[in-house]
C-alpha cells in the first residue's frame, strides 16, 4: 500500500506539465505548473468513475 506522507507531499517541485501523486486507495494530489497542490479522490459508483475535489495543500 502506498501512503502520501507529509514529506512526500512537500518535496515535489512544479514541472512544465501538471502531474499527480497517488496513493493506493483513490486519493491523489495534483501538482500544477504554478506549484499549487490540490486534493482529489477518485471513486466508482454505479459502474461509473467519478472524482471528488477537496481543498488545497496545505490549508492556511
């Protein structure tokens, strides 16, 4: 099982394209080209994949 720890979340730097840091349960963090880090949760309901957006990291 992959876990997103605080040190794993703080260390990535922005790149030319946005990318994701994922865990093994559907939670992921998107790192944008500007360096913004946003939480999302991917899940399935009724056979359809959905995505739930949360807040930015870190919370102020």
